[in-house]
C-alpha cells in the first residue's frame, strides 16, 4: 500500500511538471508561514489493549498547528504545493488506575503530550485562471510522536490528501490564503508484542491561514 501510494504521488508531480508552460516568466513561486489548527474528526476502532499514555479518542490530539507552505505555479491554473505543519497537544491525566495490592497508594495518572507532524505534496488547480478558488489533491505523511507514541516507534502512515482554499491578495508581492486540508489514512498502533492500541481509518483536518511572498505578482 505504501509503495503504491508513493508511485501515485510521483505520477502526480510528473504530470504537473510536464504541463506546457507558455513562458518562463509565467511560473510563480509562493513561500511563507502557515498558522491554523489540527483537528482529528474520526474515531478509533475496537482494540485489545489500553494505555493511559495514549489519547482516549482522536479528538484529544486537537491543537494549534504551525508550519510552512510553498506553491509553485507552472501556469495560471496548475501548480504544485507543499505543506508542512506541526501540532503539540496535551491530554489525559486524572485517571486513577486501580491499585493492584495494598498498601499501594493510588494516584491519578499525569497528563501526557503528543506531537503530530504532517507533510503533504499536492497538485493545485484553479477552476478560473484569475479566480480566488484553489482545489488540490495528493499524498502526505502523518507522524505520531512525542512522549505518547515514543514506545510505539512514532507510527507514520501514508495519507491521501485533498484541500480547498481562497487566495486573498494583500499587497503587490504579498498574499494570504485561507484553506482547509484533509488527510485520510489508516492508523494501526501496536506494541512489540503485537497488541493493538489504536486502529481505524482516520481523517484529520488542517484549517489554516498562510501568508506568502510571491516572486511574480499578478
């Protein structure tokens, strides 16, 4: 499944690069920071193991996200985009684990944290050459790290990615873009014994605002 996904990503990028360009000056690079949120909206399937270090549900991982975006427009309507973002969440704590034997002292579990890093490469398309709307599709990775996933070797599944956004010119070489990117992937978190803690098809949303500097203002 991973090999097939990377083959599809390569084909998408090659197809975009192969699009004829009317003139070299038509190509335009946009680069800048991204601010937004990381919002998992799916749920976990049944599991056969439990850990207080992991989130009880995907929504517990929701947090503020930040990163960077680069878009290379090959024509007025077709381009290639790269988006990377990181979100650090805190969750859990307060759960009292049953004492195994007296006189053990029962105490609440401490809160934990996870760091989710996402990266996506997409082909961009504008339905109207001078319109503000952009739609995109491609592939990406979602790395589950931080203390919560350290003992599970930071699973990093391949994700299908799609997005939609609106471009808002601010100045001659500066523009803002409001967008939402969705990452869809299969998650399967197991320990070294093969015990399953989290699994199921996940959908993570990245609503974001980017501020980009462009080389060729239109």
